[in-house]
C-alpha cells in the first residue's frame, strides 16, 4: 500500500462525495486506500459515499463528533499505507497530487512533511504556508489582512511553485 488518505467528515455532504471522487480519480498506478472517519454526521454524507465503500475505501463511524485532530487519530491505526495523507472533506486534489507527493518523499530522505499548493475556487493561491515562524509583527500584519506587508516581511512568497522549506504548513492537505 503506497498511500492512505484519511478524510475526517462531519456533515460534509456533497463536499465529501466530491473529495472522495477526486482522490479516486488521482490514484493512477499507485496503490491507495481511503479511510473516512465520520464524526456522527446528521446529514446525507454517508449515504452519498456508500457507493464507494470497498476494500479500498473504508468507513469508520464515530458515535460523537471527535473533531478534526481526534478524528484523524482514530483513523491512523487502520492505515496501511507507507505514507499518510490527511485531507479535509471539502478539499479536492488534482490527478498529480498523490504521485508528486510520493515522488518527493521517495527522492528526498530529508523531507518530513509535504503539503500541496492550496487553491481557492477561483484558482488563486490560498496563502496558508508561512516561510517564517509567527511573531508579533506577523500577527499584526495578519490581523490587519495586509498580505502585501506579509510578503515584504518575508512571511509569504509571491509564488507557490516548486518545493521549499516552510515554518508551518496548512493542515487541510498534509502528507
């Protein structure tokens, strides 16, 4: 098993369905499993993904909403993959995401975490990777929503292409 994709869901509805479909459409030659943790949803989430449940797509039902972190922890003992990909239920991945991340790990022994570029629905970058550790200056610029000052002060990059060392990465899509 190459990659275990963990998706924690709570009332994600069609977002969860689309997320699972995007993962299944990006597998390619890789051996991938999907582990969905449902945090006691009361919507139609589970019914929407039931057609995908198989030996490669498993469902763990929690009887209470454990939250994102504890939901991921619940799934980890069931993961068989060499690599684990934590993915938000409202995120979509493209066809290259899984293969590119696996290649980064396989070719670089010093890589510990990989997060793909995260895009908004309009295709613009979500600036959720920070190049330096937060400081009081960072917090002031961030709270004032002054991305240009964050860029000038070295916290944000103008581009998200390629790989780089970051101080902290987004948790919405994290290998």
